[in-house]
C-alpha cells in the first residue's frame, strides 16, 4: 500500500489514517526504519483501537458525558502521539466529538438534494438546530477543553503538534464559531487548526458559513489541510478540481508553510488522482 502511494500516485509524504490496524504497524515501522517511507501526519486514532472493528475516528469522544469514554479517548490519543513520535510524523489530526442533539446535517442534505434548499421548512429546521446548539454546547466544550489540556502537555513532551479538524456536521464540535475562542483559551503552540476543504464546503453549501471568509479568519492558525473536492451539496472526498470547491481562491488564504494532505474516497482510480496532482502542481507548484 505504501509503495503504491509513492510509486503510482507520486506522493513522498503519507498520512496514516484512522483505519490502520495495530497488526499493520510492525510492517509500517519496518519500512520507516529502512528509510523507504516518510510520514506527514497521523489521524487519530492510529492505530485503530483493538476492540473497534472498523475505521472510526469517533469511536471515543473527548466531548462524551461518560468519564470512562473520555479517559479511553485520551489514552488512545496518547498512543497515536507515541506512534507519531516513532515515525517522525510532526502532526496528529484530532476529532473532538459532538453535541448531543438531533442530527441536522444529513436532514438538510436530503432536503437540498430533493430541491427544497432554503425552503421555509429548511430554514425553520436550520434555525431551530442553531438555537438548540447555542443552548447546550457549553458543557460539551468544557469537557473537550479539560481533555485537551493533558493531551497538549503529552504532545509537547514528544514534540508533536495537534490539528483540530474542521468537521462535516453542524452537530460536531467545535463549530467554526467556537474554534477561535477554544484555541485562544488553550493558548498552546502545540495546538492549531486543520482545515478540511470538503467538510467546510458542505457547511457553506448548507448555509452555515462562507468558506473564504472562514479561512480569512482562521488562516494564521492553520497547520495543515485535508485536500478534497465536493460536488454540491455534499459529495465530498472527490479528487481536487473534480467538484465545486474554488481552490484557486481558497488556497492562497492559507499560510505558506501549510501542509496539504490529499484525502479522497478509496474508490477513486489512480489516473484520477494523478490528474489532480498534476493540475495542483501547475496552479500552486510543489
């Protein structure tokens, strides 16, 4: 798998995702030790917890009400940080959890696909969800902050930086409104924002934010990105330049040292990916 990513797709740095089983780690470590592969980042939880049977970055949540679940999430995050150190990967990408409310994102997507985008019912459901979140989010955010503090300290001891990823769903935490204040309060050089082009585009498509305006706000705090495209309203994980994300407008809003990691659906063919890489290099360079 690692050889194919390098030789057939042309990437010389690789992110290990949250579906990597622990049984694969010795082989990955062996390739790294032999100098055959380099890693940009690990996506928490990596490796996958042994008791979890399929890729699931949200199997344990730092926002959970249950103290045991939060403890497990912290422990597994520590393990990811340990592997990042062993593989000389400077970044770990984190999901933080969600606010327990009736899911709204998929309902709005279904309505948009059915031609009911911005209908009265659409707007009513969206406003109701925003009001609900405003009422209940504070306790979830506090739990996230309490969990992040020991994780930040541990990452600092290993010289690993943590990227808080933008999420697809409005229910997920933190929201774009909440994130700047969270970063300000925790105030750590280990901590930054991790932008996901596809996820953020879905939120713009559903009327929750303006993609470019958000990047103008958060750009200086951005460590890296997951690069993917999105076909309206919510077909994300497309190869760059295959959808509606205006990369030529958005990419310049990010820092020059920002890390760009391709994150596409596994059903995309090598030729599609190589084509998107070629266009990227033509427009943005290496």
